[in-house]
C-alpha cells in the first residue's frame, strides 16, 4: 500500500490536482496525503496516531 500510494502521486501528478479542483499540488496537499497514509498504515497495525498541531 505504501508503494502504491507514492506511485499514484508520481504517476498521476496531472490528475490529482484536477480531482482536488486545483491547478497544482502544493506542500499542504502532500502533508495531508502523508498524514492519511501514515494513519491508514498504522491503523492496520492497531496503532493510533495523534495529528501534530498546525502553526
């Protein structure tokens, strides 16, 4: 799943912004995706993550 998720963003870099309704993907989009993928992977292990405080 980790490989598929990263490959998805690499292969479909033109489609992702269109799906998000944006001209391009920015740092916040990658941060959000990273947090989601991390939570999903850790959840399969029965672990819970705490989202970091945004400044």
